[in-house]
C-alpha cells in the first residue's frame, strides 16, 4: 500500500474532523480538505513570523514589553521581569515555546493589517489574523484567527526557504507530542522542525521531517474530536507513517 493510501486509511474514520496535506519536494503527494479554514490556534504564529522577517528588521533591536499587556497560556515571558528584549529573542520565544505574550508583542510591533496584507500578497487566502492571542472578548464576538492545511504547510515551506534563521527555533519546538511523538526520543536520524497549535477541541501540527535522504512537509489540522487522545493518536500515527517512509 502506498504512503498516500495508508494516510487516507488512517484519516478515514475521522474525515469530517481532519484536514491535511503532505509535500515531497515540489509535489503534494497526499491531501484531504486542505483548503478548508480551521481556527488557527498557535499555527498563526508562522504568518506573523514570515511577515516580520520579510520586512528585514534589525533582529537585535529592543522590543518594549509595554507594547501589549501580559497574557497567560503557553510561554514563559509573562514570568520574566525584563522591560525590553531583542526582537530575535521575542520571535524565538513565540516559536520554540509558543509564547502568547511574545506573540502579542510582535502583533503590535508589526501590526495586524500588515500580517493580513502579507498573507494576501502571497496568496494564502484561507488564513487571517483577526485578533490577539488569548483575547477571549474578541473570540466570543466571533473574531477568530483562521488557517488551512495548505496555507500552513505553504507558510512553513516559505519560512524555511527564505529565512534560515527560523530553523533552530522550529527544531527546538518544545511541543513534540503530536506528529513526532512516536519516534522523537528514540531516533536521531529524523530532524523535525515543527509548530503546533491547540485550543478547545483543536490540535494541529505543521512540520518538516528531514533525513539525509529526503524530506516531507506536512500539516495536519484537527477540530471537534470528542476524545482528545484520539486526535493525538492520529497525529502520532501519521508522523510514524512519514518516518517509516523516510527510513525505507
């Protein structure tokens, strides 16, 4: 059975709840519902990062911690007492520990319209930044950040192609219990650069799996699983199939 058929078989029991695509080189070798928009959760941080880096800023310039109020959720910046931090460090925190406070600082720095203009200019039509992270009032009013699997993998591929500075941040992503969960602590032969997203009934992962002999770029978005462990098991199983294919 081909890799594409194995992925289709894995996803089939959950088809209405899952969107995804896998690229090998310049070819999409598998996809399902890849153009459907899902709540983005933390995968929207890839679009913020790409917008910023395309502006070619001074990565050592200080970012004031007063640009946006502290928020909770993922991250460590809310616990620190720094009044400024270099831009590169704020971006690193946004990606490697999915820091929501760092993300909001960067949204205020680059501006929400600039991110949406970048997305439109690069034809990522199913993705929009509509609110700050952890903004419950905006979320309750229906202002939700959106992304599709096709856009998510496209933005990841753009970042890795155009901005090598992001690679260490993605490789040191602290949330490794989704696509790479089945092998992350057992093999050093597969390099995984990824960004996850999660929220109520939402679990996403966008990643590059790479070995010396090949690579896959993959985005899997899930929403609406009654039992979260089923979503996590599906993500892990898809990652295991990709890892096996790379090693054979």
